[in-house]
C-alpha cells in the first residue's frame, strides 16, 4: 500500500530530511515583460518547506538541455497536499514528461509522493513561488513509467510570471535513489547526497506554471498530460492547415490550471511551415466518466511574427486517447495521443 511505503521511507530518513530547504537566487527579468510579477533585476530569497500548504499546476515545453540541446520536451505537472494536511512533506499528484526525440527513456509518468514549497502570492492572480516535487518511479505508490534504473524523479519549478514563457522554470532530475526530499538544494546544480542525472530543462519556451497557497478540496480530480500526436483530419486555423503537434497539461477541478499546445501546420497561401502555440489559463474543469472538460482564456501565437492574439475564449476536453481544443472561433479538433501520457485521476 502507498502509505506503508511512505512510512517506511520516512523512518529510513534522518530527522534532518524534514528540515527547511533554503534557496537564494537572482531572477533578472525583461523590463518589457507585460505580465511579470517580479521587478526587473529583483533578487528573491525563497524558503522551501515541507510544511507549506501549496498546490502546483503547469503545462508547457522546455528544451531538454544540456544533453539534448535542441530537443523540445513537453511537461504536465500536478502536486498538492493531501486533504486534511497539517504538516510534513507528503504530497499527491503526478509528473508527466515527454522528450520529443526517439531515444530510450524519454518518458516520465509517475505519482507525486513528496513536496516542499515556498509560495509567494502576488496580485492579481495570487500565484508565485517555487516548489520541489518528488515522484515515485518504483511502482510502490502506483503505476509509473520512468527511464530504466530510475527510482525517483525530482522536479524543481519556479513560478515567476503569469505569462510563463521565458520566465518560469522547469527542471527535472532522474535519480537512482528511492523517493526522498533532499536536505540541500541549489537550483540548476547537482543535488547533494543524491545519485541523479540532470537537471534537464530550462526556462519555459511555452506554457505556464502556477504555485498557489491553495489547500486540497475533497473530491477534486486532476488531469495531467504530456505527449504528441498527428491529426486524422486537417483542421484549418486562420488559414493554416494543421498536421499534428505536442501538448502539456496540468488541471484540477477545484481551481485554475494550465494548457499548452504547439501545433504544426502549413499556410497554403504562401506554402510555408508555421507552428501555432496555444497557452491557456484554465478557470473551470469537470470530469464526467473518462472525460475532463475545461474552459478558460488563451493566447494564440500564429507563428508568423505577428503579436499573439490574447484574451481568447478557450474550451476543450481530454480523455486517455487525445486532447480537443477550441480557441476563439477556431476549432482545433481532436489531437489523438500517439506518444506520451494522459492521466485523469
């Protein structure tokens, strides 16, 4: 059982493993970042605590560097404290990661068991802060898929701006150690006392991450996805005929979430390739059977050099087999899952 496994791990760890993790680092933001929550050149000191009440969602893409400098990877994350949480580092959720390169060990799909966080809410959306999330790859906490020999995946996220892209951070470590929170952690560096490869990832190239001071809600459900696929039809969005793409999703039925999609297409008018990027802020989500439906607002970058279209209505749904999106007046149809994972739980 999961809780037997968790308790066994906790007894095997020194008491110091429950200590507060301190991180101090500098974030330098562009003065033109319209939605940034942190002043340009500001220095932020964040304390990550295993006792902090927090909820983390996110979906987007990063470059899988330094190993794969030009390879894009999609991620979807969900992490929260258990209902009735009063302290300790327990957490629930899921980490999905899909490196879009035909190499072994490109997937992570694993349940979250621990988290430390340092939320620093900022208006207007009361998000912001950092979190360290530990996912169990051993299968002891539920079905998981990770690279061979990896027993845990440790994810560091930093929520800096509502716009996400170019500002928020997603890093993932692949560790042979059993799931545990590190005592000392420095963003971007090796994890002291752990045998890990990484970090892999960087500032977001698209999408968004939210760290919130929200408590768990009874009965809430989560949708987490990272993957890719090819359309069986040819949706036409503002003159661009779409062939397929990638997606990263992190949504909860009790609160905001994030949807991101990079969709490939061709403009018949000029015969050139275009990549459309959808970044969505989810306000509501419901689950009926095996379908999670959601709605919110989105930006749409047509990939033609023009400024993104913003404030568009977003509706959609996802099942275990694909993702359906409508942005503004454009229907993107259903993108079937060909690689990666979609999990509703």
